[in-house]
C-alpha cells in the first residue's frame, strides 16, 4: 500500500492488471486520461520544468547495504545527455544493443540519450543469448559496464575450450589488439 509518507511519490503506474490501491493507476487508465490532453497543455507543463524537477527514480539493488532510491532530476538527465552527445555521434537510423537493465542508472541514461538522438533500441534477451541477438540486430553500438563485458568474455572463453588451437590463437591475438 502507498500510504507510507516516506515514499518520494504519491502514485504508481501499474503496467498490467487492475489497480488494487487508490494510489495505483493502471497503464490503460493513464492512456485513456492522456488521450484528451491537448498539445499546448503538454508544452506548458514541459516549459514549467527546471533542472531541479524530479524526472526519475532508480532503486539500487542493495548489494552493498539496504536498497535506496536515487533521485534523478531533469538537470541530471540533461547533463548526461549533453555529455554523451558531445562524446558520440549517433543519430536517427543508428541501433544500440541494450543489455543493461533499466533499473541500472547507466541503462536508464542510455535510453534517455537514445530517445533524444532518434536512435533505435534493441533489447538483448539475456546474456546467454547476446551473441545471437547481436548477429540478428547488427547494432551500431552497445552500452555496457565492465561486469557485463567480463560475463561476455567468460562465455566466449568457455566456448573456446572446445575449439581448435588456431581459433584460440586468433582469439588471444584479438584480445591483445583490443587491450
């Protein structure tokens, strides 16, 4: 139930099923309510936003302690988007393979960047099926964190154990080039 005053929000959007709590809005009801909103109303709401306005919450996994809600403001998001846009030149028609969960702050930031640049997102089914998904999608770029890359490396080296010495040699050479 959402009657706890310590929560940083007063409504939850439920993606599937019916709202069991007065503060729960179903996705279907939200879409219906938004159908009658005029564009000028949206524009005035957007114009009212400033850098300190809360845009999103990301909840930590709690692996190093209790779970915590991280507050991301519009200023946080735009700072990240602007920095990424300065560093990279991706745009409409470019495809990104997304393999970070949306609960991960980098995964969320990557999605906001992709949306502002007009890029397409392709979501990997799982780390085990990443190679298949990668071949199917042929992305222009991938966003990840070191641990995800370590998992991919471990998977490749496991597969390599059954390969010939020449394949192993080529892989070792490519890793050295990459480093």
